[in-house]
């Protein structure tokens, strides 16, 4: 059970970007009762908001998807780094939480998560020491990290030699792809690392890992082949490790899966071994989804998943960044009060989706297709539009954007407000970056 | 006088990225006494550090530069959003602090800054209300914001109509350039806005503003022409406003200047009017400088500033992001434990500058010229190098990178450690994003 009380009792005030600048400080638990309205002018801009209804929909969608395929889910917590969202994910049936580093592991443990996969190599004196200390302090903590070289194993053994260890740390051997990121490139190399781990007095082998997401292109036919081939390689190594008795635990973990081709992982990674296999997806971005890259990738997921999933509404974009038109200095150009500090720009610019004119509109309106964010500076966005269009931005208009790649929007906000379908604030989600 | 006591007494712990994961929570004021060493393995990685000696050098350099040219400095606080650095800047003679939005203004006021320029348009109900409230609560607060349209002025007057205002808010009319960002494009347009402000019962005209930074290319001859032309346009409008008696205060503010061509601003913007003119630079990035864009631009500044400034050591890169080699999966490729969450990538990738092998090196070593960060994911960087070079990265090596564009590194860290020349932690700088 997670303990969110320290977060809910934490006080926010106007030192935090997005908090109403003239309102008194409030504990997070009390913010929803204020019923602040984005459209009534209660909030400063820019403002990153999470739509409750879309978030709830996505939790249910992924719960049903994983249930229908029989795989487990350890959603990647690095996306949101929000224990309040981790708690929702666990309540929706997630097996555990995935993290990217030891600071993120510490956040999980602090707020009560007890099954964590670190989808990254463990190394470094401070990090190895902290992992051992956390495991010793929390005997119920199940934690698996990645290992992809004997040099890394030797480093961990060296750093752990002086520490008291009442149980071995558990690691997943990572398989990678040529030209890719981390992970053993070759079968023999992976098997050699697995054998070395199995022989270690400090580390035990708990399974295998890979990440297919960097290979996914959106070309569904190509993605099928590439991802299926990687899953086959994991299975080949798993079979060899199992034959040699290298897996130490009563269950064997096989894990892969971002948010772009998790259906192929769920279909092709499960296998039978001599002990029960836990097949674990690590999708992170599904939880808020997006209006760009992952939204495009979802088309492939749905197309590959059969008629029932095509008929069902897909994941919904829950994360929006709202800003205000501050200047209309030239025909076809409006400058908005958001920038690289506020919204993702690493895969593409924010996607303009809604507008609202205070004092005129009763609800947000759709935007003409010509409206595009052409560029962003640190604190400004350039909205380009066809000057002859039926709707023209005016100074003071609110503009809502979807984003592409939620990870790089979440990390720009220390707290994000959740909103109902009328864009009234229902609460605040605290992030830990 | 700034009051940093609330920051210095604030407690940091391992929930904050970069804090040693096994150390107890400490107030910021107590962190320096721990003498944590980057190279002794006391700190987790990645780690963004500010080199004290370079920071102090840059404060002195800019103090001397502005003193030698007679202009004032209101450094852009959005770069660091660190009141502790604002205090250093004011102690080094800065006239005030520049901000980009009302949340940043609130941070300045909270910690005692009493002269603030918001180099951005003021608008929005929450924002206008907050500005009025802050000014009423702090009669000693001098605050100037930008205005570039009569629509913006009308919106402010509408929003302020219901508020008690014992003194007018003060605004700078912004001049822009065709194809640029905000700001009046034409002389007549700027003059019309200035007249409307001068006639307002809510807003008073305190000066003129422009931002030349987006036009600077690094081609020194071209930059001279472009920036000088923009300064001339500001002077033309200033002269007209002065003749018409539109400026309300006993002094007139003329302000421009980022960190790429501030020398041209300092040379060409000052002018005589009927009242004393305060010429104010707003450079922000100079304070930590960088190893990329601004370092290249500094060459132009020095070349244009005469023999004395060419002979003198220039600004120094104070901000570095250190990470660790976590995997060497292929010849010529090492994967580092830092990513888009940790270091600037908007102008270019981080610039590899130092390496340190724990247990072997006594001090950081230079890196071969072939070492380049080719790409970053959220939490990983791809270090490419010539496989035949004399030095080859190994798993566990520390790698130090300079960055390009400090603004987009500062906003990724809630606290950054300051370090001495041996990379021992001397304190922590808290940011407010």
C-alpha cells in the first residue's frame, strides 16, 4: 500500500509555477475544494493540466489490455515521477513500478512501492550503496536492475564488498541491438554475462530485459518484424539460461515494452520455462498518452490488436498545456505565453487543439487546421495561422495545446493541476524530478 | 537587501535529484560543511554543478564591463531562477533583476528584490491582479512590464478597473522587428501605443524596451549592423516620446541586451533626453556562461570591445553536467547516465570536456577531440568516439560536459551544488521553476 499522506499534506504556494499568484498557500489535499477555473481567470498561464476523465480512461484501457493478453504491467514511473499517479496505476492492477535511476527508486520506496524495476544499469558508489541500504531497510522490497557487461558486474561487486548484505541484489541481463543503446548485442555475450551474474556472491539473476521502443518506426509491418525478432532473441537467451539453471528466483522475469509497440511485446515475449515466467510490460507514456508521437504509434497498436480493440476508443490525450496570446505583432503570427520551459519540444512542437476567448466563449472551441506552433523560445511560442481563416487569435485568447512525448512536459512542472471536463481544478499532482 | 534565510533553512533530501541518496536530510546552509566530493563517489550521477571560481569570475567580469561602459545591469533571472544567484548579482552592482513572468516576479519580491523588469507582456486576470497586489503590498517595489499593443493596454485597464490602485503600474513600450517575436514593428505603431499608455489612468510610460538577441548570428559585421539599427529605432521612438512628454517618471528607462551582443547595446543604446536616462542591460546567460552558443558569441563581444577586453580572460563556463559511463556496448560508443532530463539539448548536445576514472585519476583529464555526444534520450546520452584514440571510455568512468544555453539546464534541477576547483561541494543553489 502506498502512503501518499506526506504529499497530500505538503503545502503549495505561488513560488511554484502555475499556482494562482494571489491565493494563499494550501496543502495539496485542499486544492480541489477551491474549484479554481481555468476559463474564469483563476489560474496564471502557462498551465499544464491533466484531464481527470482521460487519465481514468487510460488507466482502465491499459488494465483491460494487459488483462486480455495475460502480461503484467510495471509502468515506467520516469514519465510522470508522480507517486500519486503510481498509486492509481497500482490500484488499476499494475504489478510494480519501473524507474530510470536510484533517485527515482528512492521516491518509489519512500511512498510505499515495493516492486520496482530499474530499467537501467546500476553503477556508482553512491547508487550501489543506496540500493543495498534500501533493500536492507525494506526486506519486502523487490528490486531488479539491468546489467549488460562483466565490467559493470565487477564494479558492483567491488563497491558492495564492504557492505553488509543479507540477500543478494537481483539483476536482469539486458539485450540490446546493434546501433542501439545499452544491452548485450550478441547471444554469446548475453549468456556470458548471465553466467557471471549467476556465479556472483553479490548479484543474482532474476530475468532478462530489452527495450524495443527505440526501434519502433510507426511502419507497422516493419515494426512487427523488428520487435518480434528482438523478442525471439530474448527467448533464445532465456531458454539457454534456464537450461543452465542460471535463474535464481522461483519465478523468471522477462520484460520489455514502451508505449509504442507494447502489443507486439505482449504477444511475442511470453514463453514457457522450467519455472513460472512473469512477462512484464513497462509502458510509461500510455498513462497520459499524447497528441503527437504516441498518438500516431497507437494506430499501429490498434491495427495489430484486432477488431475489438479497433472498435473501442483508444488511449486519450490527458495532458494539455494552456497559454495566452500575448501579442499579435504581424498578420499570421501570434505569440503565446509558453515556451521550452513549459511544454515538450524534443520530438515536435506542441499541437494546438483548443482556444477559448474570455468573456465570449462558453466552452473551448476547436481551432482551424492552419494553426501551428512554429517555434518556441524559453518562455514564448510562435503560433502561425492563415490570416484569412474564420478564427483569428486575439490578445488575451487562451490556447490549449496537446504535447508530443509526455516525459518532457512532466519534468517541467513541480506540480500539475488535474481538471474536470469544464477545466475546473480537482487537485494537484506533485512530481519528483 | 535580499532575505535568503528561508532558502538557507530549507531542507533538502534524497527526494531531490542529485542529493546523495544515503545521506540524511540537511538544511541548505549545512550542505557545504559536508565537503562531499564528486570524485570520491559521494554524489549520485548525473550531477549538474556550478564551479564557484568561474561564477565569481563572471560576476566580476560583468561588473567591470558594465562599469566601463556606464550602463546598468538587470540580469535576466529566468536563466537561473535562483535567488541566491540574484543576491550575488545585486551584490556585484546590478541595478535590479529581470524576469519573464509574474511567478518569477513573485519569487523576486518574496526574497527581497525591489527593482524588477518583466521583459514580457503583462496580461491575464490572475497576473494583473497579482501585480497590483504586490505593488500595493510593497510600496518600495519598482516594477516595469512590456506593452506592445493597445489591445493589451485595454485588457489591463479592464482587469484593473475593479482594483484599488494607489499608484499607476509602469510599462515599457516594446519595439520588435519584422519576422521577430513580440514588439511593435513600426515607429508609428510604437508611438501610438506610447501615447495610449501615457493617456491611461492605470498605466504610466516608464521607458522603451527591445530584445536584439534573436537577431544575433555570430557574424560580427552583420550583428553590428542589425543591432545598431534596432538601437537607432529605439532612440527614434524615445526622442518622439520625450518631445511629447509621454514619459511619466523622473528617469527614463531604455533597456535591451541578452548575452550575445550586449556590447553593441551598451555602445549604441545610451542617449540624452530631457530627463536622466537609465540604460539597462538584461543579460542573463553571462552569469554561468556556457561551452556552446554563448561561448561562440563571446568571441564577437571581445573582438568588438577593444584590446583591453581581448587581453583579459573572458567569461568562463561555470555550469557542468557530470555523468557516468554505464555501458560500452559497441566499438566507438559509450552510453552515459544523463539525458534530456538533465542537460540542455535545445541548441546543441552537451559538449564533452573532462573525464575522470575513479581509483586511477588524481584529477579530471582532458578528453580527445573525437569525443562527442551524438544524441540523448530522456535518461541516456550517446558518447561517440574514435575507437583508436589514446583514451577509451570504460564502464564507471565519469564524464564532464559543458552545456550550450544555461537556461535549459537550470530548469532541469531543483537544486544544483556549487563546487570548488577540486569538485568538492561548497553549497547548494535552489531554483524556483
